[in-house]
């Protein structure tokens, strides 16, 4: 995924998680008893009874018949009864509940709201609908990586704990071109779920050469924290620029941002480059460094340990703070930050 869109994409994913959670609550209150207890495999994607189930070819269902009751805020992953899928529950526990509990312990507070339950519900539905698959080995490695990454308290900030690389790309789609879908994660690699959103289903399609992009939020990607899902499920053949698909700038071509150069490339000194990201100790490449290092005053540096001197947050794993808790400048030390700086 292009580097310059990471912040925007993360904000949209977080917004989707909230929309899905609210939609699920509303659906639970408004849906009739029969639909509330329907099995996952039988849940329709639209109000049209003839609409195929997930995985069936798309048939272009028309508008609902006159008099049909439509719940406009029903979540795309409907509420169902039954025990959750064990692997889905294990993954969602590691992504949401575990960091919430550890942050609460570090900050002497309650765990507060987290999306583990919504993640488990939606992911269990997708697994049982045979739209996605999970590998026990990959889920186990993600759980271990998450536990290691949040050991101690020097990772704590007001934001969610970062997702380890071992947790990315492990929700694998099983649906082919033309299949009805609820998330791009349900589509095979190279396809995206065109038209899907927190309350709408779509169709698995190849990336578009032109047309609108970046307008929808993927509900399942949001709750499973798959922040890099667009690498395997791109909307555009090139890149998304100004909410429209555009061709990538070729290597060496003039650019104004990383996104214009395409996946795996960066805009360095106004030119598209595929040079590898530099490690700690080397000069930054367009303000970027390899994973595990950060660009500080033009050079890549490893994050400083808790208690080491610092002047800015970028030097630390979490934050640069003063002993009295105020935002740091000169004289700060690396450590946790439980609440937003004043």
C-alpha cells in the first residue's frame, strides 16, 4: 500500500469499526426474531430472496419489490447465534482484547471499549460462509508476535498498539471473480470486493483501470486490523489519486508523493524509486526507513529504550515524555503515554 495513504486508510478503518459496531446493535434491536437467529450460511446479501449466497456468481439483483421492508443500517455481516469460530476468536482476542488489558495494567485503568467481540462475530461469519480461511499456524504466530510486541509498557500511547507483520495478510479470501462478497478479504488475491462497505455487499472484481476509488471502508479489514490488505486486493491497476484511479508514474518519473509511484515504490527527491528502505544508521530515503528504524533529523535510527533521553516522540518506541507528564522537548525520556499530551 502506498506509504502516503497509510494515515488516511487507518482513519477510515477505525471509522468502519465503529460503524459496524453501531450497525450490529441497531440490527439486533430492529431485526425480527427469525432473521436474528438465522445460520451464517443462510443469511442473504440483499433483501431479494433470489440473491445468491456468498460465493455464488453475481446476477445483478434489481431493487427490492414495492412494500419490502429494508433495514438501511443493517451491518453487512449480520448478527447470528452460535459459538464463535475458535481460530477467529483466538485472532481477535490477540488483536484487540490482549493489548487493551495490557494497556489498562500499564496505566492503572480499565480495559475500556475494544472491538474483539465485533471482530470475532464478523470473522466467524466469513469463515463459516467459506468466504475466508484461517491457518492455525499463521494465527499462532500472530498471537505470539502480538504478545511480544506489547511486552512491558514502553509501547503504550493513546493510539492502538501497532499490528505486527506476522498478523498482516493472514485472512485469506476464497471467492473468485464475479462472486458476491462482503469484504475484499473474502476475494482471492488480486481481486477486490467492488461496491462493499460496512452495510453493503459487493462483487469480487479485478482492479479498475479508471473510475472512482477510496470511497468505501472495508468492514472486515477494519475489525481484523488488516491495514495492508490493499496490497493483495488493490482497487486500481495503478494507484488511487484524488479519489480516482490513475496510472502509476514509471521509475525515474517525476512525482509529488509516494502513492503516485505505485506499490513497492517511493517518491525520492521528486523521482519514483524502487530502492530498498535504509536501515538504522543510514540516511533516510525520502523521510523513510526500514521497519524497526525511524527517520530522525535525516538519518535512520533505532527506537530508544524506555528511560533513555529524547527530545521528540520519533526517537522513542512510544513517546518522549517529561517526568511531570507534560509533552517533551529537551530533557524528555522515552516511556509510555497513557493519555493525549496537553
